[in-house]
C-alpha cells in the first residue's frame, strides 16, 4: 500500500493526555493505557462515529470507553471502534512480547535490558494509539519492573527500585516516547543553562562500560552550550538522560529527555575507539541533543516532512563539528561522503526528492537524500540569504512554530517573511529528485571575464520533468601569479543558462567555481591541468584547493583507466609538496593525499556514460598507491616520525590530524618496505587508532596472522572492538577472497546476525569493498542475498537498508547485471518477505 503526501488530512481527534502503565515481563509485558480524546477543531468534516487506532503485534486484553467495556474490530494494522460524539476516555490493556522482538522496533530486549525505538511507527507495537506525528500529547508513565533503573521521558515523579513514575510536560508525538529498564549504571554530571536552570545529566550504561562515558558527557555539555550560543536554544527539562544499548538499528534516537544510543555511537575510550569514532560520537550526541528543538519542540506534521527535522539537524550538527574541529576538514569530509552515498542514490533507481511524495514503508526513507542533501538545502538557503538573515528566520521559526507539527512550507515561509524573498523556485530543491549537472564556459576579452553556466537535472522516475533550480554559486578569481582577483562572491543562478560578467581585470584569471561546494551538483568545468595546479597551490578557499587536487587525481585515474596512461610525476610531486608543507593542518594534508576511491570513480564513469570495471578500478587504485609510495620513498619515514604523537592521547582535531597524516605514511612505508614499522606501532600502541591502523597494514602487506590473533585475544570481550576485528578482515581481503572471508566470519562463534552492529561489521565491510563485492564470480552477491533472506523475517529494517548495496546494479556489465538481478529476484521470491525489503528491491529492480 502506497501512502501519498497529497492525501494528508488531520486526525479527527486531539489527544489531551496519555497515561501509560507498564508491567514488565520478557514474554508478557502488560501495557495499560488511559487516553483522553477530544474533537479536533482543525478537522474539516464531521467527526466520524468510529475511530481507528494503530496497533501491530499487540494482543488486546480489554478495552473500555468512558468506563464501559467495548469490543473493537481488530486487524493486523489496528482497531476500529465506535466512539461517542464529544470527548471521551479510552482505556485498554494489551500484552506484548519484548523478548521475541528481534525487529528492534517498539519495546524490545537487548542483553537483559528493556528499551524502545518508536520512530517512525514503532509505538503501535506497544499499544493501540493514533501513531502519527501530528497527534501530540502530554504523557505520564508508570513502570513496574524487576530492574533497578526504570526510565521514561520527562521529569521523574517517583523513582525507586522496581517502580517509577515519569511525567513529560511537553506535548509530543508517540514516536518520541521511550522507556528503558535495566541493571544500569549512570555516569552523571550537571549543566546550568543560560537562564540558570540546573539540569541533571546521566549517561546510563551496562556495568563494565563506566569507563567509556566521559567523552560522550563532555560532548553533550559542549552541545548544550553551543546551541545556546549559536541558536539561543535552552534545554527545557530538569533532566537529560542518554542510554547506551548494544542492539539498535540506527545510530541513535532523540526521544524527549531520554535519548537512546547505539552503544557504538556513544561509548568511547582511547584504548577501544579510533579518532574517527570519537568525532562521530561527538557529532551524533550533538545531533540528538539538537533535535530537542529541531524535531521535538517543533516536530513534523507527517513523515513526508522528515527532512524538516533531519536536514536541519544534520546541518546544525555539521556547524557544531566545524566549530569544534576544523571547518575545512569537516566540509571536505562531508562532500566526500555526499558524493559517495547521496549522489549514488540520487542517480539510481532509489532516487527520490528531499521531501518524498509517496512511500510504502517510511523506514526506507531515512536516506542520504533526506538527511545529507536535506542539510545541503539548508546550507544553500543560508548562502543565499546570508548569515544574519538566516539566524533571524530561524529565530522566527522557533517563535512561530514552537509546539507545532510543521511542514516545509512553514519552514520556507519564515524565510520569505523575514527576507521578503519569493522562495517558490527554491522550493524545487525539496520536490525534485536527481543530482543537477552544472557546466561552465568561460570567455575573456580585454578586462572582462564572462562565465556562462548551464544547469540540467537528468529526468528520473521520481521526477520525469525537472525544472531549473536556484543555484548559489560561490566563486572567486585567481590571477596566474597567485594573487586573488576577486574574493568569494555568491552568484544566484535561476535560469537554465545564465551568464555573469567580471570586469576591470588586469589579466585573465582562473575561476574558482563552487567554492565550499556551495550547491550539491556535479560541476563540469574544463580547466587545464595547469589551471588546476594553480588553484591547488593558490586558491584561498580551502575546499576548492582540495577540490583542484581531487579533480587532478580524478583525471589522472580516469586516464589510467581509459588509456593506461601513467600518472604525471609533476602532480604526484605537487601532492608531496603539500604533504610536506608544515604550514598546513596535518588533517587537511591527509585529505589532500587521499585519492578518489573505486565507488567514487564508478560514479564518475557512470555519469560519463561508461561502464565501470571493478577489477580495473582496483588495479588502478593499487598502481596509484604504488606510485605514491615511490614518490614518498625519501620522505615517508621522516614525515611519519615527525607527526607521531607523543604524550597522552587526546581525541581532538590537532592530535587526530597528526595521526591521520602519519598513518598515511605508514601505509606507504608498509607497501614499499614491509610491515616492520607497522608491527612496531602495533606492539607499542596505547590507543585504538594506532593499533588498528597498524593492524590493517599488517593484514594488507604481512604474511602471518599473529597480530590478528593477538588482537582477538586482547579484545574478545569488547563487542565494539570485535566489530572492528570482523570488519577489518573483510576490508583488507584481496578482492577474490572477500566473499570467502565474510563467509568464514559468519561461521565464527562470535558472529551474531541478530545484532545489527555485528551484521553490518561483516556485510557493511563487504559492500564497502568495491572490488570484492563486485567480484566477477558473483559470490559476494549470493552470500549477501543468502543473509538478507535469513535476516528479513527477524529484522526487516536492517535488511532493507542493506539492500541498497544493489542499487547501482544497472551501471555494470551485462554479466554482473544478470547476477545481481538474479539475486534480487531470488530475495523477492522469498515467501512472506517484509514490506520494507519488498519496497526496496522492487524500486531497485525498476519498472
Ligand atoms: N531520528 C533519528 C535520528 O536521525 C533516527 C531514527 C530513525 N529510525 C528509524 N527506524 N528509521 O537522529
Ligand atoms: Zn536525526
């Protein structure tokens, strides 16, 4: 069944209050609900005389309306019941089975603890309720259970062992409900808000994980301060709780006052977490905290508006990371990620607008397009209206819509009202699928440069007739001698073809176009290698400086792929020069040495109408790494030593940048001279970043498995580190061994497909290993399909998510296409396949 945005109608009732009582039991939890309904004045028609409540996999024990027993009609999706004309009270008791809930949606158990995940539509697995985001209410929750820690949203009314009572004064939709019960320990702290409110902060973890809380707590406090300082947003309860859970489908969830986190997204220690883990944890904690205003205080009218909270919150967390760490490094990493994941999605059969217009299963739309392109759209809006106008508009958004379930129209209206702009055309960014192509032609006469831009969005099933977009094009001009001829200026392109003139120039400059990646487009700009070399050395915009190098790297690799050309030593040496330039941030230098990966090259070849050959892409990648290792032969050891960090480990930008750079050098050294240095680093490492970088070089270039086994012995009791142990073996496998390695690991006693982190450790790594996943034998396709078939009945959400591995199938050769299609069809033919997986594979297969 397909749901359409255009079919939206308000719910006929409002919910004035909700009282829930939980009696916890692994297989027979009882939930009693008392819900006050009143007529919704915003509902246009006559109030119906029957009401529908969502409910799935809940057993109705009894139901009453205003104290009189009723006998509703129950189906697999909910119940329908005759109701009185005015206000009324619904009471029900239901029974659910958390211990058998392997889908990890609703109330479920993880290692003996109870926890919930309700977004998007999980609350209906807890009790009967109008489970839609525009129905908001005040919740009071009591819990009886066998555990010492019993948590729900809001402020505690009564807490004690085995019984607790919670009241959340802020009206919220059911998807923000949460409950946790377990034998947990708290890492506690306090925060004083800008208006002097004292907030108790707790990070709840299982005993044994106490030592992994300090960093997350620090990140939470930094987020709270940042949101006050930058957006003027203050926290609004006496308490903020975070709980870490091992079995979780996503990263984390912003339940009001009770965020629930995948333990991989919150637990951190130097010994067990890499620098990248620390940065990601800091960002996710910020993301979930920022949802308190962008998501919770102002929520979404319906699930089509998901980007209203997700795009904005991703944008806010990226601003936070830029402020806490390095803004250029964050921007470059975000663009690499956007090109890798969102562009692939937007250019294949799963393409959909940032605000989709229809879906079958909303869980399938928590995508890179909704999240990351959604954030890019906010960034473009800010670029267009300017910094001051942006914050003014957002301030109006908070004032005007606090307490609302809002829409994208509401969001754009505050910008129109504060700036006087008409955003009708800009709104197409929300309604059109596909990555726009932007090309630029230059002409220079006397003292005038003319740039003529052409935009074109390829039609897709979701958007057959794309219209021109408003594209903010940030631009600068650089004279051949390296002086800046024009500082960054934002051009506003609205037409299909549009020219911009720059006069009074002393000489023909090189145009630095799309600075900071000011719009999520594929840019075609025919610059000569010499011009790119100039930008690489002299551009004042750090993103475009990196981009110039990235484009040269791309050109180099494409020439190797297309005509077997050798890489230009001048370019390799230019990169080396940057790597050795001690005036530059080591993290930035590490990014500059990083060459486009096979997935990105496959995207580029596909955009150019060519068929990528995974084997060849792998070979060219190896050749480049060999050439780089040669180029750095006389410099790698020195740079490695110079950037080795001495002193106590800090996960900050400064230290992690040094480790990033030195570990690139370690890779060059290991490639040329074997694993002696890597082994020494492995043996002496006192932190996971150093240990695992060394181990990956040993796996790639060494002979024996001593280090791998030692790593296992050292960490076998740490789930999160064991996820790395599983994943790394697949990532480091030779392409022809990838599927076998993954298969062997699924036989390991520590493999558990019911744990999403472990499942993703193996299969995420296999999918991410382009040459292994697309090995011509087709073994990896078959192995993944086998496991998706196994997992689907247990956990449809994670299964459906992993199906996106097949989304690029049409870009490969006929043989690979046939193999993938056969697997897709084999999965689709599985009896009782979930709605989630069915929708994904049907869309991937195409009409
Ligand atoms: N709102 C969460 C976040 O982005 C994601 C939860 C999505 N859950 C799901 N089952 N689709 O912070
Ligand atoms: Zn979010």
